[in-house]
C-alpha cells in the first residue's frame, strides 16, 4: 500500500510512484481498452464477434489492435480452439479481474456526476437568491 504522505515528502519515492502510475495507465488507456475489459469482466468469456457487437462504433482493425495490446500487457487471455473454422475466445486474467472494484467506483462516480453542468447552474441560482 502506498503511503500518500510519504510520497508527498519523499521526491525519490514520488518519482517511482509516478512511473508506476504512468505504466499502469498506459496499459488501460486507449479509446476502447476499458470498455473491452468492462465487457469481459461483467459478461465473461467472449468471442471476437460478440465483443464487436458489444462495442458499437469500433472497427474490426481497432478491436484487433486493442485486444493484442491487452493480451501483451497480460490483461486478457486469448484461447484458440483447434476447430474448423477456428474458434477464438477472450477472457480477462486475474490481474485484470482486480480492476473490477475500480470499474464499480467509476460507475458510481458517473451516477453521482450525471449532469454536473445542471448542478453547477442550480448552485449558482441558489447563491444568487441568498
């Protein structure tokens, strides 16, 4: 566990923690990576076509690239079945499964901040009347 107070006072530790943060964000950043991980996390093992249907707007090329990157980083596992035609399935790894609580918190945060512009206007209107 990271002691945030120690990070604030120790520049060397702050650099190490920042480098780890940057590496972690790099593994999950990208237009589609988090959505792919969300689908696999909450809907289980999926085939390529199922993932493509679950991500409206993604191209076949982009999905392939994102899946390869996630596999390279150890966040998804690709299984090829020796069938004709070959069947390929994707599932999240235990490392990616540890992101589930973060996904839940993101959804909660989104619900709490559903319409921040309207909330800001309401707060300004309340301030103007007092």
